């Protein structure tokens, strides 16, 4: 893995390249052959969480009932993260929301009551729910993804039956694996990030001595799926994502919630070694001179949504660690912290201080100066091909200004079979709608 990431291969090429117009490639060609899993509105959160883990999914489509073919939304790790914060008494609703309803939900959860997915599916800030036909060309999908939407549902032509889910990562992987078949995209790969003007400085990070709870709060409040973990000199030492919430779904995980992010990184690495036999540290960073090919190769290899842009490492800090924020913490309920979820053979608490240098691969990084996401890459592909996606930077600003109640209003529109990009642009220009990165 380390060799691949330090010298990424060129896009895959099977024999001679068959040139294709990527805009005419049908969405259905990219769908996985794996069985599509569903939950319904009454499915307990615990069961939905178990499905995410068991089937290694990032999200699960929700049907209103087991007999329905249409989908009314998704359940993902951002919802689980928000639900966990709600249980812990740390979820912050908007000023115009009814606090009593959240308190009642948290009370029921702490008492061990089974909580249905329908009550938590809108807790996490997420993309508008969009569907496209299996026969739709990729031009529309690239434009949607390049505007900041993470995933879409694919329906059978002429129906509202969902037959698959398509993500940004799957689309970027498809372009990478078939690189030279698409000359317009292939010619971008040798150019570096600085030349392509990629690498937003609008990046959210957290100090390694902050608590894991602080990281969850930050991801939830900012509506992002991952954070760069940095030291006191802003050197990147790791990455925490909403996907890592799966390590926090057992009652025995309580010490982890209050441990440092740095310790949490060591726990994740230990688990990766024990369960997957992987002893290398995922490299989540590039620099401004990195080629687009180098960046995409790392994203595909690590299955990450973004790469942190770094420059030369700063000298080790002699300053004291950043003070942590104290909170009153409630004990999570047994309904969420299930003993049936994956067990951990790694320690849940560790030394009071952990040296950043003890994290494998940390010395390979540098000082955090920006971020490149899958959204940025697909936005570039769209613009270079003459398409007009929504500016993802504006989408991110809208996301942070928008209230969760406004997010719910946009989510309710998913009862329609699709949302076109023109409507997406019009809504993105108002504070009542957000497009998520």
C-alpha cells in the first residue's frame, strides 16, 4: 500500500484503449452487482446500524414499508453520529426547533426503548435525496456530484423502483479505471493541483489532544464527513470520519468517547491490524505539486472522500496541549450500545498522553494548508467538459448557514422521482437549502 501511494500507477488500461464519450455512458453501467439492502421507516436504529457494519455500507436506502419499491430517504453514519450526540446530551438543535421533542427522543433512547429509523433519519445533515434513471447519461450525474451531492439513487427506467445507489467515489473510481478511454479527463491527470487551482483553504480540523466527542460535535455542526487531526503546529497526524462512529456503538466504548483523538487513531489502527491484517497507515495527504493522478490514486486506494493538502512539516511543538472542553455526559442506552455489534480486542483507554510520533506514518505528513475532495475533482471534470455545476464552495457556505429544519424541508421533496440541476441551483442560492460536500 505504501509503495502504491508514494508512486501511484497510471489509470488502468486493459489492452488498447477504446475511446468513448463518457457523457453517453449510462448510469446503470456503474451499478454494483451486490444485492441492494434496504431498511424501512419502522426498522430500529440498532438494526440499521448493524446492517451498515455487517455489509460495509456507507448508507442504506429507506422504504416507507417492506412492500414499497420506492425510497423515501437514506440512513447513514451522519445520522448515527447525530443520534449518539443526542443521547449524550450534546446535540444542538436550531433555535426555531422544538427542544422538547429532541429531549423526549433522547429520554426514550436512554431508557433502552427501540427507536425507529424514521425518528433519526433527518438528524444528520445530508445531501438532498436525488434519483436518476438507469438510462441517464453520466453528464447529469457528474454535474450533480460536482455540485456537492455525495450519492444518488438509481431507479428502473419508467418506474420509482430503486435498483442501486451510486456514490461520488464509485464514479471517480470508474473514471480512474477507464482513464484513457476518456481523453478529456485523461489529459487532466498529469497536471498538478496548483496548476489546476485545486486545494481549498476552507478546511476543518481538530487538534489531536481534543476528545473524540469534540470531533463528533464538530463534524455534526459543520456538516462534514471527516476531519483532519493535527498537532499543535498544524501538522496532519491522521483522519477521523463519521464512518469511525462504528467503533463507538458498544457500551464498553464509553472511555473512547472521552479519550483524545490521537488515542482514537491508535485504536483504529490496532483494529485494522487485528481484523484486516493491515499494518500500514492510510496516507490521506498530498501537496500542491502532486499531480491529479497521484491524488485520485490515493483517494481510490484509501476509499477516502478527501485528501488533506500539506506543505513541509513544522518543527515539533513545545507548547502545552490545547485545553479540552468539559461536558456533562449521559450514559448511552443499551439499545444503541448493543453487545451484538462488533467486539473490540483493543484497549479502550490508554496513557494520559500519547506522542504524535507514535502514530505510524505521521512523520510522512506536513502542515495542513488545504483540502481536495471528490466534489472538487468531479466539479473539475464537469467544468472541463463544458458543464455548469453549482460552485461547491458556495454549497459549503450554504450548508454551514442553513438550519437543520431547512434541511428537513429539502429532504421532504424526495417524494418526487427526481430533482433536476436547475432546481438545485435555484435552491442553493437561498439559505433555505443546502448542498452537502
